[in-house]
């Protein structure tokens, strides 16, 4: 089974044997890949009960919980990496979740769909409708994505909160795209952060 | 055939067992069952801990009621806990009445039943007794300890008391401490027993037992094992075998008739004093208190893997109690899984058909094998 492209980037850049907390781990696809491929001690947090059951059934350590409230119980720097993939935009308080990530993990991977991708812009500009795309498939009323964010918005937040970027990857249709004009051309962004 | 293994097994260990109360118990009787075969390096043992009124017959018919084992849905061929792969041990808890030492056992000092002279015991005392049994069986380290409700409390206590002896711990529909509400319901039950004139300060073994009091205790407790929605769905306000209310105090409603039946049938299989002692042990349970008030300290440095499961309609040990356990496990850095399953059946859900629970326990146990 191949990993989603943003997860594959994260999996390729986690050091073997590391301790990882995957927040919003879904059914544990990334955790399983890290465990099996890189001997990583992976733990997960996931809000959906069916996903949690699936992850536990595949032998992973996953706790049902909400990133907005349940990260507070994890000790400082108890993981080498805290991973937040495709979950930031669903948080009630993304900036506080980011703080928790960098408190719990030495480093954090954050991936999110870029709301300033040209296809999103076109949908709003020419269609006058909230965009429904490959990476943002839900309609405005049933989307869990309550805090849409662009790559430039995210960079500004990092600057404001004095968070260092140790790596950044941008994806369009699953393929890498350059950092230049990423805010226009990339559907997805993956950041490696440290405070 | 080694007499230590198999169904309806029993052992008398010399003890003495030093209890949390400071009292000593000797000898220590343990009634238990084993299923499957202990492998050469004794690494495939799973201890199953039963609930308040449970017993050692986890997957074999109950000797008095003839009903199938209380967890035959989880333990058996092709099931998550499988005698083909595991050596399964289930012991009647200390203080109970199915063959292990309890208030109905003979007091060696008097030659008569202990009654209220039996020492007050704790969940940890039950666990210590099970550890003595495992020593007797040649099991140093458990592949897993598994329990629901009071069995889950024992599983937690096992992980906290003997961390090196437990590779994995499954805690279902349980709590790390009894709440005021939990204690309150138990006290109603105990007072019902004690208010029965047949109770006679616990000295009833050569006369009629306090069956009426015990039945009321069971009725009150049974309500806490169900959910309001479950009761409504099952009974609503339906009348029992009659077309109209009788304007009397018969069991007009089906729910009354059901509860009376639950209460009465319970008295056929359970000792009233044992009910007092075990409910007391549960009320005294507070794992954090045993560790300086910090639950996380109970699991400090542990290498045990944990799987915690709650049910959304369980109001006896609601999900927030499981979350408290999980937060402590996270704080201690323990490998922990937790999920809240959906069921209309309240606390009892852990004993009922649940493919999801089976899938979770199976996956969790296999991950450590």
C-alpha cells in the first residue's frame, strides 16, 4: 500500500528508531509504515472511533482523543517528532495546537492543504463558489476544515510565533513543486518545524 | 495429567498472605480454571480477571446455573483469547464464594465459617492472590492480563503492582478509582443485605441466608449496569402479563418483574457476605492514592502495553474515567491505546456481543506476540 504523498515525505524524513506522536493519525497508515520500515516507536491520537479501532486492530498504540484538548496531558519533549498531517485546518485553535506540538515534540511535521492554490483561487474568483477540489473534497457545510490556511498565512504564523523552519516540501498532484510560487502552485505543503 | 491445570481446579496455598489491612490470611484457597497449554518458555499465559459477581468459569458452563462461561464471546477457539495459542487462567477472586477464600470459607481458628471475621480485602489483595497462583502454575510473566469492570481494576492493579510480570494489559469498562456515586450505590446494596433480619451480623451459614436483602442489592446494582435508553427500549412502560394496572404493589411493570427475577436468581448463586466484602474492596480502590495521589506514578517507567476501552452509554464507569487512566499512561510515557465504543447496553456492554471489541482485543494481543 503506498502512502499519501505528504505522508511519504514525512516517513522519508523521520530518523529510524525515533519516538513519534502522530496527531490525527487516521487508521494508522503512516504509523504502520514508520513502525515497519524505520523501527519507529509510534503513538497516535485520533478523533474518529472507527479509525482508532482499525489502528488498534493493526497493533498500533492509538488513543481516541481531540487534538484541541487532549494534547495537554503529554509531557514536554516526550517525542522526537510530533506529526500533524491534514489536521491543522480542522482544529478549533490551530495556533495553540502548534504550540502543543512543539512542546511535546523536539520537532514537528505539519502538513496541510494550501487554500491559495490556483485551482482554489479560480473556483472562488470565477465560479464565486467555495472550492471543492481533490484535496478539499467536502462542501462548505459538511467540511471538517474550519480554519482554511494558505502557505503564506502559515509562514507568517511561524514568523510571528518565532518557530524555525527546518524543512519545507510542496506538492502538486502528488509531485514535488518548487518553493518559489508554492503559495500559488502547491496543493499541499509539509513543514518540519522546531522552536 | 498435571493436576494444576484444567477446569474446576483448586489449590490450597499455605500463605500467609499479608493483606493491605495488615491482617494475615492462611491458608489461601484458590479456585480457578486453565484453558490451553503453557508453552515451553511459559510466555503465552493470559490472566483473565472477573467482575464483582463473576467467577472462574470464563469459558466453561457455570456449575450451578448451567449457563455458558461468562466470556465465551471472547475466550475460545478462533476467538481473540484462544486456548490453541494461549494458556488462559481465570481465578475466583479472593473474598468471593465460588471456591476461593472468602467469608463463607472455614475459619481454621474456629472450624466454622468466617462470616464477618474474614479480613476486609482490597483489589490489590485479589491481585496478590492471583500472583501466588501464577507462581504455583509456573508463570513468571503474563503475555497479558485482561479484565472488564472490577476485572479491569485488577488488571490495572496488576500492571501497577507487578509491572515486570505484565507484558500487556487490557482494561475494559473500568476505572482507576471508585467515585462517590459508585460507593453510594454499593452502600445501598450493603445496607439492604444488613437490614435483612436473616443477615444476623453475617452469621447465617447454618440458617436461612439474607436472600431478600441480597436480592434488593442486586436489583439496585443491576440498574447501574444498564442504560436508560436500553431499559426504555427493552421494557418501556409495558405491563407484565396483564391488561391494566392493578392498583396494588405487584410487579405490574415488566421492568419490575425483570429486576425481581434478576435479584432472586442472583441469590441462588451468590453469598451475601461475599457481596459485602467484594463491594468494599471496590470502594477502597483508588490506584492514585496508592501512589502518592498521582495516577501517573502508578505506571512510572512501565514497559507494559495498555489497551483501554470504554462504552459510550456506561454511566457506572463512564468514558471520562477511562480517559483519566489514559492521560496518566500518556504522562508516564506508556504505550497506550484507548477507544470509546458505541453500544446501547451501558456498562454490561463489555460482556455482550461486540465484534468491534473482539477485533480490538485480538489486534492488540497479536501486536505483542
